[in-house]
C-alpha cells in the first residue's frame, strides 16, 4: 500500500477560520472545547487530518430465537421481535426486561412473524451505526402474536427480553452473542454484519494550473505591494436538509505558486458523500491571507463517481469557475484556472471491526493522578473524596471507561490501573499498581475506592506529576501483547489528571517513541472544574507549536495517538467527556495496523450456542436422568417410612 509521508496532519481547535463554520462531528472544525488543537492564523497553513476510517460503522443486525415456549395450547409460538434503543445506563440496573418499552426507549423496528416455530430465524435485519466511543444499549423483546395485524404490543403475549450493547456484540467471536430471555430455556442469538461500503476510502491528489490568472490578487505590506499567491483548497458536500455546502476537509497551503501541487490524502466515503458516490461534491480553491479574510478563487462541482471514472482514463482536467456580478443584476461564471486530478482511486481499507472479529484484543490501562493538587482525599473538598450519595469525577470517568471496554474484555489479563505522583510509606514512587487483572467497570471503581479509602495510611499524595514512566510502562505492555504473531492486541491508556505535569518534554519524547510502533492510543481526561485554559501543559501533549508534536531531537511524531478532553467543558458529564476522549481511537487503531502492514485475521467462527452456555450453568454428565433418579429415590424413601408407621 502506498504511503503518504508528506501528508500534514492537524486537528483544528477553537478558531473560526474565515468562511469555515464549525461542523459537529468532523475533526478539525471550529467548536467549543472538544479537546482539539487550538489553531492560530499561522498554523492554519497546515492541512486537516487525513483519515482511513469512517466516523461510524454501519452494520446489519440479524436475530434468531431458540427454544421458545408455547403460549397457546395447540400450536407453537407465532413469534416476532422488536428492538429499541435505550439511553446509556437506563436499563443496566434492571434485572428483568419490561413487557412494554418505556418512554425513554426509541423503537428501531420489528421483524416479520414466523408462525408455529420454536426456533425462528427472522429475515428482517436492522441497520445500526456502531461508534466505539459510545455505550450503545439496545433492548430486544420477543412476542407471540395473538391478534393478527395488531400493532399494539398489549394485544400479544410477551415471551421475554434482553439487553445488550453494540460493543459487547462487536467484541464477541464472529460478532455473535446469545442472550437468555429471562425465565425458562429460551434464548436469542444476535449477529452483526458490517456493511462493506463503510470500508471504502478515496485516495486523491490535486494540482492547479493558471489559478487566479483572471484576477489581480495582491497583498499590501506597508507602502509596498507584494505579489504573493498562497493557495489551498477545501472539499465541501451538499447538506440535503437546507441545501447548503459544508466543509469536510482542507488541504495544506502551497506558497506563492499559480500552479500548485498538493499532497495526497485519504478520506472515507462516509465522510465525503455519505457512502453515495453520486452525491454532489464541491472543490473550492482559496487564496490564503495571514491577517485578512481568505479570498475565493473559484470552484469545481463534481462527484466521487465522476473523479474516479475520469481518472481511470487519464488525468482529468476541470475548469475552475468563479462567480462574477453583472453590471445591473445577476451573476455570471468566468474561468479562473484549471484543476487537475493526479490521482483518484477508491481503496478498501480494513476497518476496526474486521480486526476485532478476527480476534484482536482490546487492552485497557488507566493512570490516576495522586499529586497534592487533588487535595487530601479524606476531606470533602478533595477531588478524590468518596461519598455514598454521588460519584466524584474520577469514579464517574472510571465507570464510563470500564463500561465501554467491558464488551471487549476478552483477555485473561483484564484491566490494569496505576497511580502516579504519590508516595508509598513516605517514599516517592514514579508509579505504582492500584489494581490488576480487573474485570468489569464496577470492579474498576472498587479498586480505586480501596486505594483511596480513609483507612489507607500507606498512601500519601506527592508533588511530582511525571508521566514519562506511565507512558513507557503502557508502551511496553502494548508491545508485549503483540509478541506472538498469531495474536493481535491494541492498548488504550487513559490518564486521569488535574493537569499537574512536571516532565513535559520527557513525556512528549515518550509519546513520540510510543507512536513509532507501539499499538497504543492515549486518552487524557482532565479532572475537576478548572477551565480548559488551566490545562495548558496538557494541551502541549496533544500538539506542538507548529501543529504536531516534536521529539527533543527535532523529529515530528509519526502518528497522532493522543486525545484530550476535560470534565469541566462537558459540565461534569462523564459520558460525553469519555466519548470525546475516545473519538479518535478507531482511526488511530486502523492507522497503526496499516502502517505496520498487519492485516486482520480471518473472522472467528461464531459459537453454536447451547442453553447451558447461555445461562451460565454447567451440564452434568448424567443429564436430566440423574435428577429424576434422585427424586425417585427420595420419594421411595418417604414411601417406605410411611409404610413403616403402624
């Protein structure tokens, strides 16, 4: 696969570039907080991030049921299923699935009715969108049809229901799981199939010719007129709702050239055209200005299909048109140069789900700030203070992080949690283990509570908030998980910090070293109510002065692996904060394996489920006959006793 070493990468932060509105969900656009890089006018010279993975993965969910009980006396079950999307945490604590959906649940759809079959396999599938950074809960309910064509669920017999998360489904072997339908032996089998379209990526490269030749574009510097032509282009797609054009991507600026050639880039079709290559696509070319708004040179309207088909026959050339006002009214188009398509091909890039279905494991590592900036955890003002009525920021973030990773916790080693910046028995420690082989979000919080118990006298808070040792430990653990060629593993380090980092450059050097070949992403979550501006040191771990991190030897980072978000900018909402911190993990995941030339393993075969496996019970070798014989022996014993009584 061809590489693009000259490709500049940048996530744009809190800035309003002239003519570029903020785009929710698109990396590199203006917006409040979001942990993105803050871009000055000088840094807007660089390109936005090139991507090889779609923001979300589209999949089809298929359902089949087994061992459904008879609800009618003379026939088997006439079964149909419904699926509802539930808010995160709304149904987790419920032991039983309710017969009818609540107002908080949103119905996704229903299957057809399969008549008189205790093992129905439904033909109707449900299109869902999977996002790694979110905890996506769904409820399945199975009914026995009583009144034909009745849409009211009260008219039908309720067989049972279950709750599952998309992470749990996608992290299972063959993307298939089985869930018991509450009481009895019935259970449901769920299978997720990724749509191939979400893996398609457009690789393109443009150049211009005689751009802006029809217009005298100049810049004034004092009394001297400087002829300088710094040019870049944007990709825009048409929004169906309001028929407006929104910016998808921006190229780097080519300095002082009327015939520029830009670097190659890759973007998923989902981001470019919503997986429809015939949708309109606009290329707008702009003159970059340092202190004044950028000027539009011209535009080209085309589509992904048009670019790809014409590129197969050679190098297509498009006229760059510019709108000119007529003398009295209206506008007319005038040619302002030409745009050449040097490369335009659609690639099929492996997705994160392909690696997961092939058995790739997800490893979670957590680092907790134990410096004095948190305050004594025995006092209520402390950020580590534990209450019986509410969760502090550390507990809320840990539980949400664990909830997301619980679906992928298919490793025997479990999670590991470190503390850094603290002292054990009065001795400063670079880092120490707070818990290992942890399984489940609840146990993650329990391990934290055990360390910060009011009765723990071994731990004391320290002054040194160095991250170097934590990052190196995470890097070695991630590399160790991939020593076996028959095994794939990707690690995510979550750092919970108040912003007290005392070894900035050493931490940057460690991040740059980890980005070379370690299968690792780093998500930094700012704890407390301090605004983002108070985390200035942390933001320097995300981007350098020139947009990308640089090692102390001057070599830029090879792969972006750090994302940052604070609890304060999301109003203490752990779900949104953790979701933002994990937003780029799928892209970083795929980038690592592609850069390393590692292909996904073939999908693992799904399990042929039995009732004992689904319910978690162990079947005895004697089976049912053994239990019956015990009952017979027991009854005969009592019978003998009754006979012995005179």
